[in-house]
């Protein structure tokens, strides 16, 4: 069911329900209430007991000794951990995050034997382009909350009605409110297939897809599978590094000859990243050993913070009062969601399931748009993007932002998506 097929009256009712957070009051005709492909309204409210338990565990935190260095080479500094702990205990309010989430319609549907949670917001504008956006690790739907309004209601956020999107934001299996797989096999390829099923189930005959981090890998697999409904994809973490370059950088070998200055710089960024990818190697080999994340909220938080150097430094500065992209509330919204859903271990299993190279081309056959953020793990040169994506329709280097682009720089990210998919709207 596209936005164009909805009468103005029905669209107004839906917009009112979205604004009020009245998920349970959405028109029953939207989806059948029963059946294997049913879609069920969903809301979440943590119990007072769960929040009291969190507070008690935080109060009983036992911290390690201070690091023996003055930089980040040993991980998250004790100073930052203490600041996060103090803020979590004395100032942070989960109920505010809950209210922000519940302001949008949430749903659950079973796909391939697993419950999949998703947010679904339709634009108030005619002919909105359906878009599915996938988060990564250590992220969640919290990453995308800031882009919902600018994408679905562009005229209120510096855009035109012709830029409007309908947006679907699912929680990946093992993350957030989606089910936790009880058997193996839920890798990026299967998730990509599930997302196509999801978009078909909510009634879209055509759509585009976007992702960063794991979301980029899942989205690229959608591009490899190329279902007929998929018009194109956007990525802010392109799998465009030539395989031989990727392998050499993983080995820490000297830069291959013949690289341009831009390509050499990217190569050096990859070498640095691979030297510090400890968290991914741990989850890819021994995810169940991370059992402590189900027992210690501060242990879980520290691990989630330490994804990449630029992000960690930005987060540390935010707890020093220097807000640049993420605030302490942003950080703890995400960490607390992981804690309340007990997904510290289940989310990590995706690394164990994955058999794909993170950064090298996968054979995407659909149109692709690429946005390069300056503080991403690496900056993909246009030359490599053109080789990886024969149907490259958009390439742009953005002025600021890092790995969590939608979360850190929602305005720039929204502008990128509008530009990225503008040409594809003409084919609808």
C-alpha cells in the first residue's frame, strides 16, 4: 500500500495517530489481525522493577584501576566510564527515550519463523518514496529516530513535498525488540531477504533501502539479490574496497604501488582500523563468552562505546560537555535499550554468523548512492566506488559526521538521502 493509494482522510487519521503515539488506535484495516503474515501493533514500557534493578546494579559497580597511558590506546578511559556512570545514575531519564520511541507506530511481524520489530511511518505527502533503513552495531532503532520527521515531513524541515519518504526502520534479529534467533543461519543474506518480505508485507510495490555499518552489509545484500521492487540503495559505509587492497590492509602490509594519494590515504585508514578491530574479532569467534554483558550494565556500556577511535573520542568529549554530534542522553538511550532487551550477547552473534568480507565489493547490480562522511572508518574514493558499483547514481563527500551518520548529523544525512534517491523517483 503506497502513500498515493491512501485517501486524504485516511492519511490525516494516520498522521494524527502517529503524532499522538496512538499505535493501538491505528485503523484495523491496515493489516489483518491474524494469519501467518499478520502485523501486530507494539509498544514498549519498561517496568519499574526493571529500572530499579538497573539502578541497583549501577550502584554496585566495581570499576577497574586507571589505565596506565594518557591516550585511548588501552580502550575507554576510566574518566569517561566514571562520567557515564555518574550521569546514568543521577541525571539520565529512560522514560524520555521511551516517549520519543512511542511517538511513532511500532509493529511486530513474524518472518521466517522469527518476530521482527519495526517502526513504520507514512508521509503526509502524496507519492512518498518507500524507504527501509537498517541500523548497525552497536546501534539500534535509536540511531534513526532523528531522521523520521525530516524524511516523512520534508516541507517542515527545509525540503519539498517531492522529497517525501515513507519510512520503515526494523530492528535486526537479536537486536532491540526483534526476536533472538534460536538457531544458526541469520546472517546478512537472510536478513536482506527478510527485509524484502517485510516491505512486500506492508504493501509496497517499489522501495529503496539504506544502511550503515551492518545495515550497509544487509542493504548491499538486498542489492545483490535485486528483488524487482528494489529501485536502488544508499550506503554510508560502502563495500567498495578492491579485494586485494582489503586483504593487504588487513595483513598490515605496505601500501600497494600505483595508488593515488586519496587511495593511499584510505588504505592507511583501513590498516589502522584493522589493528583495532578487536571487538569484531571477539564477537565473530566467541560471542557467548560475553555473558557478563547480561549481568553488568557498565560492562555492557563500556564495550558498546569502544567501536572506533573517532566515535569514542567524540563520545568522551560529550561527557566533558563538548557536544558535537551525540549527547550523553543519545549514548545512554542506545545503551539502555540494549540493557533492557538483554541483547548484548544476541546482537554480537551476527558477527559469528557473517561469512562476507566487510568492505570489498559484493556484486551489487542495482543503482547505488554513496555518501562519504569524514570521520567514518575510511573514506571511499570515487574511483573505487565507480568500480564497485556499475550503476553509481550519487557520490558525495559530506563536511562532517562519522560512523553513526544518521544519529550524529541527521540534517546532513537527510539531505544526502533526498539527493541520493531523487533520480529514482522518476522511474516510479
